[in-house]
C-alpha cells in the first residue's frame, strides 16, 4: 500500500463489526434499523448493511438520496428539514422510491401541497432537548395545524415523529447518556400515546450514536437511525459510546518535518483534510486528532502525550511524547484518528482499505442536475 498524500484509511473489519453490533442490538430490541448514511456516504460500504438485513436508510440531503437510489436503495428518509427549493428533486425521487420527508414548519406543507406530484411520507421533527431544530412537544397548536395540513392532501402519508437526541454529545459517561435517552423517549412515547388512535401505526424514529451504542430501554420506539457508529471517532470515546479500538478510520499523513527542540513533527494533513473539529481532553489539552503508527492491517493505539496540537490549511502540527517522536522520521506515513469522523471523511472522495482496495463515496456538489 503506497500512500503519498493525505488519505482516509478504512479498517473494514472494525467497520463491519460496528455495523453488526448495532444491527444485533436493533434486532434484540425489536427495532427497525434505518442507519444514517451521512457518515460513510459510500455505496460500497452500504452493501455491508444489506448483509445484516437493512432495507431502509436515512440520508442528510436529497442529493445524497439520489446517489443511494442509484445504488439500489428504495426506502429513504431525508433526515433534514425539507428545502422546498429542491421540489424537482423531491418529485423525481418520490416517483421512484418510498421517500420520507422531515417537517418542522407548516408553511413547507403548503408549498409541497401545491407542487408535489407523488406521495411522500411525512415525519414531524420533535425537539427532545437538543435545541437545534424541531417542534417542542408542548406546542400543541403548532402540531394540530400541521396535522390539519397533512390531512388536507392525499399525497401526504403521515409516518410519525422523528427526533435526534444530539445533546448526548455533551455526555461524558454511560449514565449521562442513559438519562438523556430516557428523557427523550419519554417525550416521544407520550406523543405516540396521544396521537396513535388518530394515526394507527405511527412510528417513533430516533437514535443518536451514543444512545444506540450503550443505552438500554427502547420500549415504544419503532426505529433507530444512528450514523457515526459505523466509524466512531475520538469524540465518541470521550462521550463513552465506544473504545479507541472501535474507531474504523484514520487519516494517513506523510511526515514532512521534525523539530527535536520541541518534540513536534509536521505532517501533510491540515484543516482541509481533518476538518477543524477539536476537543479538550480531561487533562485540558485541546487537540484535533490522535496520531497512531500504521501497521500492515491497521494501527497501534495512540501513544501517551501525543496529539495534533494545531492545524492550518495543509499543515498538521503534532506534539509528540518521546516514544512516538523517536519511532518516526521524515518520509514516514502515520495515521491520525479524527475527532469527528463524519467531517473528516466528508472532505474526501474515496477510502483505501488495508488490502489496497479503493472505495468511492458520494461527494457534495456533484448533483445530477
């Protein structure tokens, strides 16, 4: 395997183990598993989900949905509020597959009802505490207005309530994740109990990676939609969702300089490769990723006192412990475990596995229009 520039390395076995773990948990809890493909964005990786029985997926944009339709997926939820400016894409997709849309504002339903040409499923986004977007469960008049508009069109098929407990990302233990999970699904259960007589079969769709990885108690939930779990990352280890050994991607970076006076190395791998997501460790260190030594079939776990201390456009500055600094030289290629794998892999158009297989992925901006 010859690497000469920043490259996303994929540990296929770890990735497949992560998929199997969540698929098994969903099956054991009687949940539909609708994985969010926004993390891996790859038709080839998506086949590993078929292997565990997945038939329904979530994506983060209509353009990404088009990419996966080309890969043969026929039941897709766009887990992002509808952008009515893309109505032509909505109509094209809805004529081909079972397409579910996410509603936060009733005005969007007015626009859709005027211009839709095929039936779509409608999920109402509920804010369970993340405060990013969604309707508060206490906004009963708002919900009733939305239901009235849904009932007004025979092209709207109300599917249920959808939520993302993204505030689990502020958790730092299993118990904190569990508490947020319980509070979130309690909100959703109450909504389901209130409206299921009016809409028999309505579903509750939820599932952030921390909750799906470690939380227990899924009564009343119908489907889960985790995404990051497929790769995990350093942030998820701090949250408590996984261990370092569960991280399935690393950014391969050539070393271009060493500075012995300060135990730092410079790598070809900066903000346009890793993104600028950062985290602060329990020791108070702010970093942009954890360096690892690459092996034939993976990588060693991170070394003590070694972290990416700074990045600019192309440069990565790595503060090294003595052991790591002594093991590497200019011209070597090392790996960096990303703080946020979703953002890192989004910056590339392919993966490379340890059998030297190149796997392509979706790239934003390459619309079929």
